[in-house]
C-alpha cells in the first residue's frame, strides 16, 4: 500500500458522507459577470486570514500575496496550493487560489468529477460517495482545510456537493459565522442557519425559497456581497449564487 493510500484510509474511515445526492447546478465556470462589474481591485487585500507557516526560507515555497508554504505537498504531490480568504478593514472577504492545482488522478477516496472552465482549467470538484477531504487535497495538490473553509463545510462533505477549488477572486466571500452588522454578545446561530438555508435553496434552484431566506439574511451580509447576490437572484444566476453560498 502506498503512502497516499495509508493516509486516506485512516481519514476515510472517520469521514461520514451523506446519502442524499444534491442536484448539480448548471456549472458555467468560475468567473462571472460580477468580475466585469466589480473588477479585481479588492481581490488581494493586505490582511490575511491565517499566518504564514513557520520555517526557514530554504524550506518554504512562495505562493504569492505574502504566503509561503513548506516545500512538498499532500500525498505524492510536490507542491501544495491553498485558498486564501482575506480582507481589508471594512471590506468584504475575498477568496483566491494561491499556487497551482495539479490533477494527480482519481483515487479510491477521491473518485469524483473535476469540473473545468472554457480554458480547460480545473475550478471545482463534484464529491463522490466515499470521498474524504484529505484524499481530495491529495488528488489536486491543495491544502484541503482551506478548501473546506472556502466552501462553508460545517462537518461533512456529501455526495453531489460541489467544492470550488479555484474561486472567482472578485466575488465576495460570505462569512457564514459572523454577520456584517454583528453586535457584541449577539447570538449568531440564526444567521449561521440562514446561510445554510440559502445554500439549500440555491442548490435546489428554488427561487421562492431563496427570496424568502434572502429577505431576512441579506441585510446581515456585507453591502458589496448583498448587491451581487440580490442581482443574481433577480436574473436567476444560480451558478453565481452557488459560488457565493457553496
């Protein structure tokens, strides 16, 4: 048994996957009309959501945007990409792929479909039954923890889930934990649930339910993200909404 199989076997044994296969949206690509409207001006802000890994300069690989990672990668990979979630003061978070995705090929615990854009670049992955997050990271040479964070994964991944690996850096990332207008001591559970309800409505392409949830949720989201999501609902751009509420 090779090293990759040993690692993924341990994780897959502890990974619980759901039995309900979610409907796959009409996937068009990772970039959207919002790119042209809002541009990429805030895609590379100065603040970072996580510190730079420790280590000597000789042991680190520069991924850009002030991030360096240890040389090597997960499984048999020789590099390790990551999704960076960053924001400036009073600006929305944005997610951006740092480094390169490398397709190492399907494995027993990462056998789902890789989705590619018009340029043939991988931008998302459809979870298959039995998949584990670590194995997905090994397949695409990416830090799986940052994939889970970007895709609002609470506990488990489920068959049919779409995990975005190359997010549109011009789209605001909606923080599922803290509302834009959060008050000190406020209980944020209802907001957290609202994000989940919005995701379910978007996956189902249920316009009436999405509009109902958005009526209460929208005012709690950063104004830039609110503008884009509101417009996407008006024109029923489900793929854009799927990226904002993965």
